C-alpha cells in the first residue's frame, strides 16, 4: 500500500525541485507482523543534490536501508509507505510498479553491499554489464559489449578488455564491487544509492571504492546517497549527513558543520565508537550500551533516552527535529555544547 501526501509537501517540493535531484518529505514505512505493525521509518525528510553525497548513518536497524528501498519501490506489497519522494520532479510514492521499473537504472540505481550475491556466477562480467546497457538503450550486442568494456574502464578495472571475459569468482571483492558500480552507471542515473558498499572489504580497497564514488559523482554530476554505520567513513566521503536512530533522523547538517559541532548524544556515541589509531593498545573499544528499541512497540519520549548519558526529565517527551543553528538540525532536549 502506498499513499502520497498532498498540500504542503507538494508546494515545498515545487519550490526547491530545481536545486535537488531527490526530495524526500515526511517518509514513513511500516510492515504488518504477527506482533503488530512494525514502524521501520518515521517522518524522514532528506535532500540529495546533484554532484554531492548525502551520508545516512546509524546502527543496524535504524531504518537507513528501508528508507532507500522505499524510495526505489523495492519493499514489496507487505510495506505501507506514506509521504513523498520526488525524483527530478516526479513523485515516486504511489507510482505504478511498471513505471517505477522503467525509472530504476535510468533515473536511480543502487549498489548493494554484497556483490557476489548480486552477480550471476554463470555469466561473464562483461555480458552482465552489457545486459544492463541493453535494458536501458536500444543497441546491438557488439555495441553493448564495447560500452560494457568502457564502463569497466571508467570504474578503473585494470585491463578491462580481458577482465570482461572473466566470471565473478575470478575477481576480488573490490573488483566485483567495481563491476556492480559499472552496471549501476550504465544509464547515467540522477541518483546512485550505495548501501554499505565497502562491507567485507579490506581498508585499502574500501578507500579505493569510496574515492571512486567521489570521482564519479563529480564526473557525471549525479547525487550519491552513501549508507553506512561508520561515521568516520561518512565524515571523509560526504557533503551532507543525516544521522538516523529508531527510524528517525535525529541530526542533520552539512558534514563539516555536523562533525565540527556534534549536538546529538547518539551522534557523539557513534563518533566515540570509531577505533583510534593513536589509542593505547590495551584500551578497550568504546561501544554504545544497550540496544535500539523494538520498532513493533510504541516509543514514549526520546527513543535514545534509555541509552543516553545525558537523559533528563524532559526526555519523557519526544523531541522534534528542529534547526538549532543555521543549517544544523537535531532532536534532543539536552544537546551537547548548547545550554538547554
């Protein structure tokens, strides 16, 4: 079931549509279950700008991937999606599946976190990239193959003519992820979603993939949404940040602004959990005590309160995401560095 909210949301979208590839307004997602409705995403609003990267950061279960899949229409009939997601002036929420299918790849594409499970192990990688090309453009097999080799070259696959004839198991994890990025770029989408694209890759390969995404967004002028649980990665490879917890955005700002003046205690906890190279070898890694709330149960007050070191009397009431400083929004009654 999908519904699109009318009125104020539509007028807001129209006023800023020229500045952004993707405008998400008050997006909510719930699923039916035996225990009742599971509210996975609640009232999320985001902006994706051409040539810029938006980072969505949070623990597992915070709603990052569900938000993106809702925008792409990949949640299936079990999900109820409300709100708005406007891509290049077109409303996606409520759009029929056959129309959405035509926009995937051409207008929006996704790079998943496990390329081995996304690639066909029985097909050469060049054939898989060429197939993606032919899905979106009326070209012959030979031209599609040439375009596939060019795409592999653009994502820095060495000796692409030869590697195009390899099978997925013959490539490293980093090379397979480059193939997935090449397939996603086959129709030059306006927005590229990268869902934990460096999972299970070594640190050096992670850096190469993320640097590649940085270069590609500038080359093609596309917006990138980088989903990650690692605030350190997001700090280095994004232009804007949205921190999610329990299905909600709890802090958002341009990346430099947010990292330079973290206000939400949850964001600070994510930052503290990043291993430091200058930390004593015997010091324990920091962690966030407790667990996120159960999304199938009502949340009274601030969702982070049971785990928050700054919890106070006002936390029994849900704080709204609001602009506390120019361009910087947070949802906290007792923000860091600000007199409450």
